[in-house]
C-alpha cells in the first residue's frame, strides 16, 4: 500500500538514560532517508542536562542531527539572500 502523503513525527526525549540513546539513534537514522515529510526532536527535563555529557554513539548521533540543522539554516540563509 502506498500513501499519497508522508508523515510528520516529533521525537520528545525526556529520559536521561539508555532510552535517550535509543531515541537519538532513531532520530539520527531518519536523516537523509526521506522517511518523514518533517521531523522534530525536542529535549525536555533530564534529557537537556544529559546533552552536556554525551559520549560515544549517543554523541555521534546528536552531532549528526546538529549537522542537519546547520545545513537547513545555511540553505535558508542562501535562499533569503537570493530572494
């Protein structure tokens, strides 16, 4: 079955343990797959503090998400300059 429209998703990350690592992995794995029309990642509560001390694969996945944000911001700036 094929859908005419794509889904939008929000990753709301509130945990500061292994569940946060899994959510970061899921979010990072969506980058470049066109799986979702739009996706957002929100860190709340304990997850916000944990961002300051990420290590290993969790840190790599967070950096992958940051690179995506930087690319989007750059594209928007360039688009604004041309218009």
